[in-house]
């Protein structure tokens, strides 16, 4: 396996520009979870010009809804959910300063355009590896929308969170490249 | 006539709910390990390693292998000589689901209404498919289903003139369009024939078969292997990031159908192909 790039949050333009599709990264710092319902609320706030429950500038949003922690755990299993469901919301959040997304599966052309324009990056984590991924989460705290349960916004502290750059800020697309490379007629 | 108490049903369901979430079947793990030997993409290989490590952690630590612990789908084969006592049969199952998701620290992913979208808080109601069969036993199978892979499933009412080639094209196109969304490597369940709802049930039930279990009819066994080979040539790969392991298996089930119809369903299953059963 290629060498892993260590990156820390919040992300800067320089960090984002340095990442290209296929890079293996280990993310350390703070990331925020949000799924469909939380994204809907965040974008409603942006549309109203209201303040968001956390400052998204430079931040990574992790599309995830964990299982409840067992006693003594900081979080339960916490793998990524499918990203395309956030296509309708992510461009606006990138417009508000968000720099990164972690999820699984491809995102839309509109998201990619916003990523190119504002310099943002999309990481794929391994869907269905929630027990493994939770080992890289050292702290978790619900900071908004507790009523949404698993879908609440959680502030996670992560150390060496494993992910792969799947869409980069130059329009590089590992999904399309992968099929072109490994598809056989 | 044999009596089975609803409390017995509830306890049994609670246990298989928890076991299914943490204990991936040996057949799936073996298929993932076999895939590692043939996967050509380094990224794909790294992903397969993570998935195998994850399954081991889940089993050893009794942790859910995936945070999407699913909608609880249960298949019940109820012997016609069984008399259920002590309460409501479906409520007994729902109580087992409720307790299993609570005691197993599993995620509650069920909304009470598809438009209002408010979580029921206990992962009920379950989806319960009951079939009356001869005998005095009750077999309960749980197949918790994650949303990501279920969303990449489809029913198509094809024309009889589309024939077998049309069926193959539909299945391959469905897998290609799904890309990384359903967490490949996937297992593809295909239902052919019956009616609109019957073919969907066939596709779903085919996913209960073990990886490597072939259809008893040679024509359909060969079709399964042909589709598997073609799917793995699409290049989608683990998590859709490119590679030669897109599916671990394809299961086909068929049923007689109407002269006007060729219903086909594809039920996509992620690599967390969970199912557990108990016989009472």
C-alpha cells in the first residue's frame, strides 16, 4: 500500500490542494457528523442567513450516524453512510466554508463544481467497517439536534481516521478512474 | 398440536437480532478472504483487508459490524401444528426486536412515517413475512437490512421479448449504476417471474442463501455464475473505487409468471450480509 498522508483539521487550501485521488490519508483532529436530517436543518439556517450550530469554516463533515455506545465506550460503531443523499445540501455548506466530506459512494457534478470553486475534498471511508473505524474516534459529543438520535450532529475527536481521497479539488474522480482502469469488456 | 409461548418467541428474536449484528457468517468471511487473492486494485485490496479486520473486531468484541444495524426483516416458517399462546404473535416478534436493539446497543433506524420522518425510537415495527408450512416447529430468520444497499435495489416489469439477455442487461446495469453506494463487494439477489411483489420477495429471499450456494436447476446455477463473472468485470470494485471484486455472489430465484409478463427484481445486499436463524 502507498504511504499514508497524515492530515489535521481544520483543513487549509494548501492541505486540500496537496491531496489527489487515490491518496490514503489518516485524519487527526475534530470532525463533525451529519446525515440527511441534520443537513436539511443546516441548509435551512444558511438559507435564512442564521448562525449554524458550529462554525463549518475549514471543517470536515462526516456523513455518519453511529450506534449507541456501550458503557465505557465513547461511541459505538461509526462507519460512513451513502453520500449522494447529501448532494442537495453539500454545495451550500461548501459555500459557507466547509472544506471536506467523508462518506461512501460518489457525489454529484454540482458538489464537484463547488469543491473545485471553493477548494474542498471528498474522502471515502470504508462502508460497513464501523467497528474498525470507531477505534480511531477518541471522543464524541452531541452538539446539536439531540432530538434526531443517531442523526444528531456530533463533534468527534479523531486520531488517524483512515480514508481515501475519492474526489479532489481539481475534479479528479477515483470512482470513474477505477472503472476505466479495472473494467473489462 | 404443539404450544409455543410468545415469551419464547420474544427471547429467541432478541438473541438473533443481537447475534446477526455482530457475527458475520463464515461463508461471507471466507468469500472476502478468497477475493483478496484475486483483487487487482491495491486500493481494493486495502479495503478488503479493512472489511475482514472489521468482521473480526465485531465478532470478538460483540460490536455491530456496521453502524447501520438495519431494518429488522424477519422470515417466519410457522408449522401448521403449532399453537401460539400467551399473546399476539407479531407483537411477540416486535418485542424481541425492541429488546434486541436496546440490549445490543444497536442503532434505531426506523421512522414511524415516511413523510413525517420521526424515529420510532426502538427500531419497530419489524417487517415480518410469515409462511405456513407443515409440521410443529417454528423457524425464525432475521436478515437486518441496511438502507444503503436496499436503496440500490429495483423492480422492473420487463417484456417477455426482452428474454434472458434483457434480464442480464438489467442486472448488470443496476450494479453499474449503484457504484460504490451499496458498499461493494455486494451480494446480488435476483428474482425472476411471479408478479410485481412476488419477484421482489424472491430476490430478497435469495439473499438468505449462503455464499457459494447454487440454484438447484443447472440453467439458473450457470446464470448465477455468468452474472457474477460479468459483474466482477465491470470494474466497480470494493467501495466503488475500482477493482475486480464487485460482488461476492449472485443468487437467482424464479417463479411461474403470467403470459404477458417478465418481472425482474434486483435486491442488492452489502458485504455485511447478516442473517441468523432459530428453530423453536
